[in-house]
C-alpha cells in the first residue's frame, strides 16, 4: 500500500477495452506529489488512452482512479478539470480563430467565479487579463498576444497548448507529446517552457514523449508502457539500462 | 517613423469609431428621429416590420453566430410568442402582460431546444430542432380551436396603441434625440482633433437632417396637431406609435445582447462555438452554457413574435410558425454576417425593404423573387462572410493600402 499522503494520482487495475483489445490493461500506478514523471512506450502502447481515462474523455471498463485519495472514476471532463487535473493534447487543440491572449484568458477565467456573469464587460476583469499576460510572459509569447492562433508557427502553438493547460492552475498537469511535430531546433524551446512551469509552481507533471532526450532531460522518474501494461518504472538511468525496455523498443524477442 | 505611426493611429481610430460605437449610436438615434421626417403610414409600417425581423435575426445570432448552435427550429419561439400574445389579447389581457407571458413561453421553448444540445450537435441538432419546429407547426395547424387553422386568428389592436398621449410623448422624445444628435454633430465639427473625413461626414449629416426637417416636419406636425380626430390621420398615428413599440424593445434587446456577448459568459459562448471539446477540458460545464444561450435567444425571438401580432393583426401557423420563417432568418443572418449582432439586423432590414419595394414596382413586381434570388447570389459572391464581416476585413486591407501609400510617398520625398 503506497503512502497516500504523498500520492497525488493513483490508479488501481485501470482497464479500458475497445472490443477485444485491451488498450489499457490492469494498470496500477502511483504518482507522488511534485515530481515530473515521464511516460514512454512504443506507438499503440496505450499512453494516450491512459491520459483520456484520467481526464475523463473516456470511461474505464474496469478499475479505479484516485486523485489525492478521492475516487474520480467516471466523472465528466469538466468536473475532473475543476478538481485540478489539466491536460494538453497531442494534436494541437486550441481556439484557432481567437487571439493568443483570448485563449489563455479563457483558461484563466475557467477557475474564476464570474463564469455566470452575463452583464458586465470582460474588460472589467483586469485580473484575468493580467494573469493571462503573466503566463504568456512565462512561455515567451507576450509579443504575439494579439495574433490569431492559426497565424502562429507550429512550435508556438505547442507552447500555447501547454500554457492553456497550465493556466487553469492544476495540481496535476498531463502533457501529451508536447513536442509532437516540432522541428529538432525548436524542441529545446518547448522543453524550456515545461521547465519554467516546473520551476514556477509546485506542480506535478505527467509527460508522454517519444523523444527520449527530452524525457532524460526533465523527468525525475520514468515509466514504460507496452501493449497496455506498465512494464517498468524507475529513474531515467535505471530505465535506460532495463533489458525488457530495450527489447520492447528494439523489437526482437 | 513617427509620422507613419500617427497616420496608422488616426486610421485605426477612424475605423474603430466607425465600426464600434459612433456609427451604431448614430443609426439608432436616426431610427428614433425617422418618425419626425415621415408623414407616410406606409413607410412607418414598413420600417416597423424591418425592426421586428431585425430583432428575430439578432436573437438567432446569439445561438448560431455566437454559441454555434445550428438550430433550424427558431421559428418555434417566434410563432409561440406571436400566438401567446394573440390568445391572451383575445382574453382581454393587457398588452404588456401578454408580452411577459410570451417571453415565458419563449423561455420554455428555448429550454426544450437547449435540452436537445445535451444529446446531439452540429447537423444532427439542426435536424432535431427542425423536426421539433415542424411538430409545433403541425400541432397548431391541426388544433383549429386554438390557432384558427389555416385561416388563423385575428386580434384587435391593443388599446394603448390608440392612446394619443403616448404618441405625443414618444414624439417629444424623438425631437429631443434629434436635437441632441444635431448638437453632437455640430460639436464634433468644431472639435479640432477630428479628421477631415469625419468632418465631411458630419457636414453631410447636418445638411440632410436640416433638409428633412424643413421639408417634412411641418407636414408631420400638422398631422399630429390635427390628431386622431381626423379619420385620414388615424393610420399614421397608429403606425407611428407602433413604430416606437417595435423600436424601443429592439434598442433595449440590442444593448442587452451586446452586454451578454461582451461578458465573461459571452466569451465562453464563443469558446464553445470555436472548440467545444477544449472548452469542456478547461473545466466549463458546456451544457449549461448552451442551455442558457438557447433560452436567451428563444426569449428574444418570442419577443419579436409578440411584437409581430399587434402589427399583423391576423396570424396563422403559416405566417408565424412555418419553415419559411426559418429560411428567412438564415438568409438575414448569412447575408448580414454571423456573429456580429449588427449584421443579421442589417440583413433583415435590407431583405425586407427589397422584398416590399420590388413587389410594388409595376412590371418588375411579378419577378421580385427572381430579382431577390439574383441579389442573394451577388451578395454572397462579393461578401462571402456576410456584409458586415467582409466590410470589416476590407476595412483592414484599406488601412494597409493607405499605410503602404504613405510609406511610398515618404520614401519618394526623401529621394528628392
């Protein structure tokens, strides 16, 4: 039994079956508060499905999810988000036609108390504006605050994706391949954004990534998924030496 | 460099002023001033009709343009509102109370339309709402005791539409607004910070204004002074009052709607339109916002219906509940520009005006639908995003062109 006080997220025998295929199979993990955990695995290992289960986009076919000791299994996404779990998407999923600032402000606004206010102008809520600009400053997009998002280069859109997940002040941040589709030269930029977020708050991060250097660079511990199950869990160095992991990645028997 | 900045600033302000507040305030004020200038009952009633359709189109914009709810059932709240007022007026309820009841029914219809959004979205929602509206239409059409069936039911004009004192009061308000508008324009003309372009616009306005006042104000005043004692004045007086009864709710609803779309909640509506899944992931309970948008939009629509009844005096399921109304609403919105509030109102005004004027031209009148059809195609070809939005985009490019020109002149002057 893991120590509940330090565990922020815990899953017990979490299972998701699509027909006969178990995309996530009996996964029981514990993530401690305040760490940055990497989640790696070959394509089709079930990483994104695992994310979708935690944030409520999919309902598990079996098992339980606990967030800070509280059962959140089967809650709708907006309720889970309110509890303090936020995620970014593998395929950029933002408000493409709105301005960058507007995107972040919508995220900031979501934790405010004025969401049912339909009579006073948004301009009166200077706090939202200030906080949104603050976040844009952190991710280095302040200069482009008034650009429509679809005018931004891809790497900037990825940064915005992370920023929006971060702007709802979550305790647990799920990042689904933050560097997907970003060119090699721009990867450090995106990684820096994650690092800054880590330094700026005592947030717990769960990070899915294909680029092993990124994982080795910023993660405190790593777990490996393969065919729906977690096959290894440890520090980056341990994982790099793990024979089973090497076998899974290199194919072979 | 500095000069270029100034230039772009001035242009920016000009467009801001034009597109945001001044133009809109001026047009509302002009609508208030209009009765002073017209001694004709026909034009008053035509404009009143335009105002009702404008209110209906604007209400639809809150659902489709801002929240992205593709409802094809918007004729339902309109027709229910119209019928509610008709039935309660026949039961001798006072008109304002009948309007309140119509609003209540409108909210109820909005609730039902909103509940559909919980289960279906996009084109499926459009079909479900269309089916719902057709169902309401069928019920009213068959339930002859309630609706009068194909012949419909008629109401007598509400008592206070015949109340002359009200008209005199409104007329006094019109004159006051006209004077304020006139003085504002004069003041703006004296303002040294105004651009030449603005000044020319103000001068034109003042000239036209004076011409109208001198030409038709005496006529109108004469009608008013003679009062409703003269039978020939009867219609003008009634239409004049009715015009205000349509204009004031439209003005109020517009400003309420504007506040809603600028509020935190309105921003969430737009977020839902742009990307519903992400809005949900940000922690917003999307279904509540969609429900709210649907209810507000339906209430405005039912108000439009409520105002339509005392104007038309006779309504039938075909005239207020049929899908032809829905098609008209879509035309108004798409022609004017979705998600602008002003656009659909403008679209409604233009189409109603054209349809009425075309039919009254001898020789052309029979082909009015053909002409209107060609007009739609031309407008859609040249204003693909609707009149207001395309005009705004064009405005941006005009600004850029002027900037480029300024740069060119500057460099050529430096060359010398």
